[in-house]
């Protein structure tokens, strides 16, 4: 997977209304801490739905909040086998109020080749498919879901990554379907995010009623 995809094609405009990024950022800052002193915010959605781009813009609206990319913790051998790595390398240090240091997987070399430091900032974003899974939800202050269906998301992802990764995408689609069938995220998302031509529309999600 490409952890830092280029800008994606625009999607149809959204209707007026809903909160925008500055208001969402203010709401997240006001939440009680959920992981030690940190407000951990998950950004989930189908592969190709725009999570990385949205997380970068939300991080900027938060004044430079750190972002943990789950693509850095997953591997070819275990696309969704990263919870133990996330707990040990990221969540446990943050819970203790310490900076976290986690390995960064190189999808070309098929090995961990770098280390990234994540400060115990007031808000830390965790973005990637499965960021709202059951193993992570107890540590989240808020779960956001990118509201783009799987077919549109996967189509964007395949176009982004090109024909050389078609075989990988075929395997990814199967793995993602199996993951969300066992451990869905959207029903627990308090916030739904939809991208339009001129920005993002932010609305309450099904988890807001829980």
C-alpha cells in the first residue's frame, strides 16, 4: 500500500451543511484524553477512500498533530496483523505520556527499514483501514469514517497505484472484505466524513447514538 498517495480525483459535490474542519478540530481538542494524556482519533474507511489526505488536512487544522499511518505497521504477511505492534510500539508509550517509536514497513523491500517518532501530543491521529477495529476502539477518543463506498474507494486506489499493483489489490480486496465482515468499524464511528469538490462535509455517524 502507498502510505502517502498523491491527490485523488474529485468526487461529486456534497450538499450544504455539516461541520467543517476547523469546527471538527476544536471538537477533538475539547474531548477528554483517551490514551494517557492523548486524545487518540481514528480515521477509518475503505482503501482508497481518502483517509491519508484527509488525515493530513485535519492534522494541519489541529496545528500539526502527529499522524500514525497503519500502512507503516502492516506487512505483506499480515495485512491486518498489526494490533500487537501498534499496542507495544505506539499505544503503550503514549498511554504512559512518553513519545512512541514505531517501525516503518517498506512495501517495496518487504521489511521494516525506518523508525518514526510520535510525540505524546494532545491529539494524535491514527489513519488506515481498520483504525476503528475492536482492539483499538477502547483507546480512541473519537472514530471518524470516510464515507465512500467500497467500489468507488477501491477503484480510486487501483487508479492511484497503477497496473503494476493489480495482483496486490486483488488480494487486498479479499482481505479487507474479510476483515470488515468480522470486525466492522463504520457502525461505531461517531463522525462521517465525505469529500466534495470544495472540501469536506462532516456529519454525525451511527456511533454518535451509542
